C-alpha cells in the first residue's frame, strides 16, 4: 500500500457521501444475513463486531446503532453543505487516487475542558484495513485539534469490542467508565418530542 493522503473540505464530504452510501447498502445486506443467523440460533455481531468498523480504524470501532435512521446520502449533503454552520466536518483518506477511508466528526464544547471534537464515524475500506489508515485519519484530526485549540477528542465504542478498546488504549485514550465512572446517555427523537411538548411547571 502506498502513502496515504488526508484531505478535508467539500470534495472530501462528497467522497464521504459516496462511500457512506455504498457502506449503508453493504450494511443492509449484512444485517439481513445476521438476522437469518440469529433466527437459526447463531450469534454473530454487526459489522462493528467482526469488521470492527467505526471510530479509530474503521476496522476498530462500531457501526452507529442509529445509522439506519439516516435516510439517504442527501441528508449528509443537506447537513454538511446547506446548513450554516455545517453540522459536521469530514476528513478523507486517499491512496493511489482512491478513497480508502473517512472520519466524520463534529465540534462539541465542555465547560470543563472547553473545545472538543466528537468522532461520529470512522470507516476504512476492507481492502485497506490494518494498514494504518485509521491511525492516519486520527493523527490528522489531532493536528487539526491543535490548530483549533481543541483540548479533547471523544467517541463511543461497544464495551465488548476488545480489539477496538485495546487499539485506542494504545493511542492513549481513556475508558471513561473506568477513569470517571461516566455512562453515555441519549434521548432519541420520540422522547425529544415527548419532553419538548410536555407540560412541566417548576415547583
């Protein structure tokens, strides 16, 4: 494998959208196959279990459980191009003129540590995995973090994904369950709507 180049900006986002769309089609096929195996009593995880897809090496994270709710790659175009400011930014890895991976991230803020990046998705093509592509993407993200005064980078990993956890630990990442006792919480859209429209009065 030749040298890996990382780029950002609009071309990177378009490349990411194309790869994301292909990945979603492949994920759909994998989910149907996995569903069949579960019905037969077998147990094999989603792509995040065997392919180890997600933040870190594309090969070392976990497919977002909410990804199926994103309808089309046009959603990425809308949120990345048509929204001001954009809801996320993308880094794309290229080798030999071919896109081999991407990192989709957004900006966050902490009252304790100030500026932060959150890695929503990091994907590396299967043919390019275990060759340092994910590390290159994370390195470029950290370089960007230094330029923008960012003090921390966060992401999620399934707790039973031991290879991913080991890889990230090798980079210096902390498991917040251990170091801070933190649990990750989420309000999905139905609960957001329910709370937003509820009649709550302070007492």
